[in-house]
């Protein structure tokens, strides 16, 4: 038997204790409920209470455990029941009624209610597992592997699953060796820019200044992006372990997790994680019995989008206005309080323990040569199965949307995919076979960004979409530099005019010029990337812009100023009044012949009548341009 | 400090290594448009985005206020890419600036007019519409000088003068985005603020946003500083 080092021995003791503590969990039924923010919003807390209540009523001896998010947003709230003798089964869209049935049928009697089960968590002969679904085929969970399967508020769950083993190993290594391994893995920063983490760490480690900092950027601000929150809420120790390893590699003794205050649950769970790590000697002085000291604290960001930018983040931590600075100097030479600083994204740190444990070669086996590993995406918009997915880099957009996300709901036609958050680009059908990685997306005009993926169908107007995203960045502009402060505003004004049918063709030229100049001239990356949605829609959907301007027509029938609602008399029924009651402004009225019509002067285009009109009539239609109305009315007279 | 040799627009120039190009060029009478640059500032704000130049070997124009001079570098102050960015930044600033030069106390002494003159740009909007927005009323509460935010270009010269030169701290930047502004604490009137009326901020203002209300203004134009008289 080989001699164990002190750190290894200390770690093994911790781990054995954790395993001993968790062993009895397998003795009786265990119910997991996903209570990350997403689950809670869907009613997970009510489901938890219902389970507790029902277990008490029926006198069933079972445990209820809160876990994080499994990434299947469409099926929240989720519950998993692991009953000895059965495969662990996952149930989606759980409500109080289902809770009662599950407790009575499954826990009291032995009927697992397969008709309500979504998936089994382990291979068995009866029920399919995640691997049997298309999403499971394409998904490859590395950093999300434990999310939703362990109790994020109990460090022993993480320890029992080999957690902190990488740290124990690292403490027996020389720090340059650690950096070498991360460099060899070519781990690229998951915050969006894709800068190699190992190169960054090496730069910090090579500084003469001995006080160094490690900061985790969890200021996730993109609308529609929630992967960082989900990881921090579901498996905070993975990120903490990654940060401790980084601190050891670069020689830092203090670090921060910069989490936006809009993530109270993430802050709470990370705080618990730090406390428990300290109690186990994994943070603080003499970590795992070694002579390495490091501690972490949470800095709650005040919620400005621009503070996700490195220099603005540092300014806000120092108590200054959260405004970006010109670089260089880079943070690796002069970061927090002027000291060398590693600033990495939540996901970047999360990969680190796995790379240490399994090796750089293992990491590079997944993904593309230029961008190894996986990518985490938040699928949203017009997609059948929205959620948090982790796929290998190099997966095509088509696989991501049609196999993982199960395509577009209804019989609608795919139009575009907006990838990379508000600073990303809108890519058309023709770009669907691009393998996703940092470089190919940039080439196509989008960015990896935060990993937000919004899928758009034929009902989405691209001018309006561009305007929507630009409005976000314009409002979040800090105002420091001319291009971003004023340029985005003028672009927004032009887009607004176009959606109102007040645009001129020459505006498109001005819009393009401004967009290119804002991209080239802005101080920080917020401004440099803000024009992406405009430039890509101009490039790929120019005809839609033209239709708005030349024909005053919105092809997607979305811009309120360019559409009119019309009730087709040949489809309308005298027996129905649904639309009349739905109208908030009394624009819909009953004609003398009993059919309904719309007073265009009063109509506010709220879409209520169209939704209210029963399926069997479908009499309310949208027309664009509104001038079509006269034609229609003439022809039916 | 070691000296380095390099060229600006083909002219050979020697300067201490690490000095920022903008100041070296200005010292050698090579004009580069600029508003927010402050030579003493350790880390330039680089917010006005007017001082772009092109450096041979670099794909995109860079701001000269942040560019340390290096041995052998070849700088061009006028290229199509530079001119385009300057033209756009200038027009953007004008779109949010009350353009009534005739009524402005800084007429003929305004940095915007100088940029227009040097770069052959028009002092009117070409592609853009003026941003119609409301500004707070002119603050003339000190009776010595006035602050008209509809002319402010947010260069920050006054803030530097107040905080770093006069060491008073009466004004600073506040709000964000389009609402970014120079203001006193909580936006109180200057007379109620710690302002000592030293006039340094007024002298620092490159446009007509801060201007003297009485005869001191004329003294300033004559090259005298009004400080002692206030």
C-alpha cells in the first residue's frame, strides 16, 4: 500500500465521514424536489409541503430532500422518488393531486404510477432513462452532472460524490503543474469571450506582486440566461473547489464570488457552502492540513448589467462607480486594488476540478480542437422543450434546436436563432449547420456570450427583435463613452421609427454605419457587441427591414403600427360573443346582422380578440399593411 | 527615463518611453481631436472616443490618450478608418449638444469648433436627428458662474479640476446611460454645495457648459485667470 500524504489522508477521513452519514439515506424512500429558483417559481415549495403533509397523513417513513435544478424547465416542478427496490423515478409537472397519488400508490402500495413518470434516473428493464431520449443522446453533462442530484446545502453530498478530491490532489502538486494541466486542457473562459483560463492564470502567477486575488464572475445579467445561477444553486461546491484550486495555482490567499443581488437564493446557498467548507477545513488556514491558506467571501453586486464587464466589476467592488476602464492594463497585472487578479466565470471554475481529476486529455476528448469541452445553453423562446442543456462544443445549432430542444412547437416555421444574449447575433436557417464553438459563432456574426439561445419562428418580426435587444443594451449602457451612450440611442430611435412605418431607406445606411462605428469605437465590450443583433438582422433579414419601410408592412404581423385586426364576416358566427367581451376598449361591436366587427379608430391592437375567437371560427385575422383593410371591406360589401 | 524614436504622419519624433501619444503629438503641434484627455490622469478615462489614430501593424484605430509611445512605431493621425470614427463620434456629441454657437459664451473658444475646423467637419447634424431631451435648468446659483447641461459633453475636465486640482469635491459624475451627468451631491444647487467658487472647473470646461457670469469671463479670454478676483 502506498503512503498517503497528509492532505490525502485528511481528505479521505472527511469523505468517509460523509459517506457514513449518507449511507442510511438508501434505507428508506427518498423524495428529491428541485427547489432552485426556477423550480420555486413553478411551485416547488408547495409541492414540498404537500409531500410532507401527505407523508404525515399516511404515516409513511420517507425523507424529503431539496436539490437544485436538473435543467428540464418545461417539466417544473420536478420530483424524484427513490424507493428501495425500484429505479429512482422522476416526475414532472407535479401538483398536489399527483403528490397524493404518488404517496398513496407508490410509497404506501408499490405502484410507481408509470403513467405519470417522466424518466428513470438509472438503467432498468422497465422505464426509459435520459439516455433513451434524443436530448440525452446529444447532451453530455460534465459540469451539470450533479446539478439536481445532490443536496446543495449539505457539503457531505458533494464530498461523498468525490467532491474536493481534485483539491486534495492539487495540494500535493506544485502550482506550476496545476497551471500546466489547465493550459494543456485549453479551457477557454466560459463568460463568453473564450480567453484561455490557463494563460490568464499563468500571467497572474508570474507577477512580482505577491498579493493576488481570485474572483468568480457571477454577475449573470443577460435576459434569458440562468446557467450560472443554476450551478450556484445546485452545486456550489464545484465552483468553490475550482476557485480554491485556482488560488493555489496562482498563489492567492483571498477571493470573492461576485454574485448579483437579484440571485438571493444563489447567495444563500453559496454562503452555506462557504461556511460548511470552512468547518471542514477546506477553506481558511492550512487547507486539508497543508500550509496553503485561502478564504472566500461573497460580494453582492447591485445589479448593473455593465458590472459583468471585468474592469467595471472591479470598480464597483472598490466602491467606485461601476464603469468600465480602458485596457490594458489587464486585470492579471492590475485588478482588484491594483493587484494581479484572476477573474473567471462560474462555469470556467466549475470545469477545473473535473480537469484535475480526469486530466486534460479527457477534457479535450469532448468538443472541437479549438474549443474543447462542453457548452451550457439556456434554450428559450419558440422551442418545445426549453431548459438548461450541456452539449459538446461543435454540436450544430440544428441538433441543439431540433434534437435537444425538440423543435418548434405547433406547425410554425423556424425563422432565426438569437444566440449569445443581447450582445449576440440572429442567425438564419442557413446557419443552422454551423458547429457551435467560440470561433465559428464569431465568424457568423454572433457570439458564444453567456449561452442564451432564443429561438424565433415566423411570428417574430426581426426588426422588433433587434430593437428589443438593443433597447436592453441601450438602457444598460453606463454612459461613459460617446459611442455607446449616444450611438445606441440613435440606433434605437431609427429602429423604433422603422417599426412604426416611419423609416426611410436611407435610414438603413445610417443604421449600418452607426452600428459599425459603435462596434469599432466603443470603450468596452458592452458597446462593442451591442450592435450585433442589428448588424446580423440587417445582413440576414434585410428584406424584412425593406418591407417595413417601402410597403409599411410587417411580414411577421407583429409591429402594432403596421397591422390591423379584421373580423372576416364569412367566418364569424352570430352565436358567439367571445371577442366582444375580450376587448378592453370596446372596439369590437356587433353589427346589425349579428356578426362582429372592429372599430379601427378605437382598436389598441392588444391581440385579445384574436386569442378569444374560438378555434372553430378563427374569424379574427391580422392584416399588414393596414391599408389592406379597405380592400377587404370593399370586397365583402 | 529612456527615450524612444518613432514617427507620427511620417515625422520623426523622440519622446520618453511610455508617454501617451496624444500628449506627445500635441507637444509637437500635431493636432489630434480630444475632449476628455487629462495628461496627469494615471488611467485615462478614454470616454470621448475622439483621439483615434492608426498604428502600423494594428488592425483597428486606437485611442491615442491610452497609447504609450514605443520605439519604432509608425502612427498615422488621418486614415479613412480614423476619420470615419472621429466624424461619427463628433456628430453623436453634436446631436446631444445645444447648437447655438452665436449665443454661446464660448463661441470661438470652443473645443468642438476647433475639432470641426481642424478636421473639416460641419457644426451641424448630417445623418442624425438632434436628441430631444429635457435638461435641468441652468444653475447660476453661485452668481459667479453658471452651469448649462444642455451644452455639456461629459468630458469630465471639470470633475478632475474640482476633485484633483482644487480638492473640493463639490461635483462628480452621477446617473448612467443617457442620463449620465455632472452634478453635485443629490443634485443640489451649486450655491448649496461645498463649491468654493474657485473657478477652476469653469476654466477647465472645453465647451460652453460652464461659463463665468460677470466680467471675469472677459479676463479669462484675455488670458488672465480670474481666480484671485472671485
